[in-house]
């Protein structure tokens, strides 16, 4: 298990232990919340101009550039957070939109 997956598991556990309902105040009452929206890991906020600067930076390794580009290209994809025996897909722009996948 890599560090990112471990962090997601810890966040999922913390959200289930410490969630008291007040965190969901910004979500509509009909929203099915599995993970506290405040604890959902957010993708990095990289603008197109910043991405061009990163790719043009001669001091960054090709591996670092590839990883940053991967994160940039997946910024609008659902965020998968482990939950129980499955995972919860969270909308990256609205963490109140969640879907459990067994």
C-alpha cells in the first residue's frame, strides 16, 4: 500500500469516527454522504500556465514532470476513496456528490 492509499484509508476512517453531521451542513439533505466532504483529498490546483511552466522547467526530472502532468490531466476525474469493502467516488468539484462502489 503506497502513502497516498494509506492517507486515503486514514481519512476514510477518521471521517466515519469523527463525523457528527455538522460537516454536511453545506450538502443538501438528500445527498448520500459516505466521506466527510472536508476530508476528501483534493487534486492539485494547477492552471494551464503553471503546467506549461512545470513542463518547461529544466531543473525538474522527467519523472516529476510526468507525475505532475498525470495529476493535471486527471484533475476532473472522480476521486476514489477506499471505504469499507469498496470505494467511494467523489466529484472533484462538489464533494457532496458521492457514489459507493462495492
